[in-house]
C-alpha cells in the first residue's frame, strides 16, 4: 500500500465483516476510510460518522454510476455481497413465486448481479492497488446445489467473473473465505432439565469444523492482505474444532457438564427453525468436503506463520472467544429466562442466519460461571439485577 494517506473503501461497513475491518483501521493515520451502506440513518452508520468515517449510501447495487463514484480515488477496496439481505426481501419471494424457483436461488442470482457490478467498477479504478473480496470456496462438480449452498455458488461465480472478465483486477485481488461464524456457535447449544448442556449438529462428534471469529479476525486478515503481495486465496479460519472439543472447552471454562449430540437433519431443522435447512445443508457439505480442501487455498495460519511481523496478526482461538463471551451470554439468557431470541447474521461467509435458541439458562447459572472464571483468573462481565444495578464483575463490558 502507498506510504501516504490511502483511501480504503469498505462495502458492507455495517456488516460484521465490514465492521471488523473498519474498527481495525479507524485510528490509523495513514489510512482514510469510506464505508458503503444501504442506510445512512441506521444506528451503526451514525456511529461510524461520529468516529469520522465517511459514508456513502447505495441502495441499488445495479446503479453502476453510484458505485463508480464511491470508488474514486481508492487505493484499497473490500468487496462484500450480502446473500441474506436479498433473501430477506419480499421482492425475492415474489420473484421466486413468479419463476417457480426457491427463494435462495433468486437471492443468489441477485447477489451475483451485485458482485459483478462491484467488480466491474473496481476494475476501472486507476489508483487501486489491492482488492480484497469476501468469498466462499467453490462447490465441486459432484456437489448438488441444494438450497443451503446457493450462496457458495453465487460467491464462487462472482470470483470467477473477476478472473475471467477483469484479469488485471484479478492480479491485484486476494480472497478471504470465512467459515462458520464463531459468534453463532451457541445456536447449537441447549440446556437439559438436569442442568447439563448439550451441543449438537448433524456431524459426527470427532469431525472438525472450521470457525471464523468474524468480529475480531476479518479486520486482522484484511490487514494481512495489505501487508502481502496479491493474489492470495485465504481460508479465513480462526480455529478448527470438533463438536466434542467444543463440549470439552465449555466444561473447562464453565465447570458445567456438556455432552455432544449428533442430530438427524430433520431434528436440527426443527430445532433451529426459520433457516434451519440452510444450516443443515452447509453442515452436510462440510462433512463431505472439508472447507479448507479447495485446490490452491491457503490456511490463514499458514500465511501468517513464519512472517517476521506474525505477532501483528493474532487470530482468536475458540477457547479465547469462549472465555470472553460465554459468561455474558449466560447472563443475557438468564435475564431473558429462556425466552425466544432471534438473531441475524446477514453477513456473507458461512452464516447461521436466524435461529430460536431454546437455551434455558438462569441467573444462578451465569453467576456461578462468573465466580468460577474469576477464581481461575479470567475476566468476567458485569452482572445486573432486575433494576439494572451491577451485582458482580470487575468492569469487563460486553458492549463496544
């Protein structure tokens, strides 16, 4: 990257991926950030503006003129497309009904159009030195493109379009391919009436799964790309853990027993609700073709290992994330007393979309875990009673 102040444009700055990159570079004096969003009035957008980050609103990603204008002067670009944004739109359901296709296929086609528009515009930026594209590993020829794998197909087609139609841009491009979101692992967690927890997927207990801590590590890996010579094709993994290993970590951190359960596809779909079928399809894909087995792909840890500046690119282990987040998670669940919680990971990557947690944690569970962790020397979150008063903790604040 250039030594002078460099303009970096971040598509999807309000997504987990884009936000991670923005946080990583927000205070660097040699960089100026410009974030692309669909809504300037959102709370997140207002937060970025308060931090001095320039924002540009683009509602229609078929508006090539708006994209070209937003990219003017960019030295670096983070390209991001949002499959789930299209899947959530009513117009996608209408088109699916009209053309007798599943909504996921229509959302994928719309995502492809967005990705091609971004790439075509980026290819014309004369000042550009680095283009980093958030992508996914392509499906093998033998893989049936079922509903839950449509985003794999769309993101691979976007990358292929770049290499085939804009070769010069491809030479400046690196791909980051996040895996299962570490932040969403608790969607597979449940509590039994006897107090034991269960963690389960459709995969065997000993089959390792690739995980990405998107909140912390996408920014780290984008910085790695800025410090490396493109092109790179990086499996953007933070850690690799099996279901059995996750259960062991849970018990080690909390002192509460946790058992692994291998569900049938039907059981997991029923348990996860709304988009359970997407998650089941993705897990099935992982079991047949490990995420990091793509030809030519490099594991993030291998790219970092051996670099003289490797200490700058620390990736979050599952254990680190669990120690930092699990007590706060149990506090949250304890406050809700088992109420249903819907969350969205509308982010690109191997998202876990919307789910119904079903977890039954109590405030007593959370307090016990916090006390055990404090005794082990771990930081614990503030815990508040029904009136919002702090009842324990050492000042660790879950909110940014």
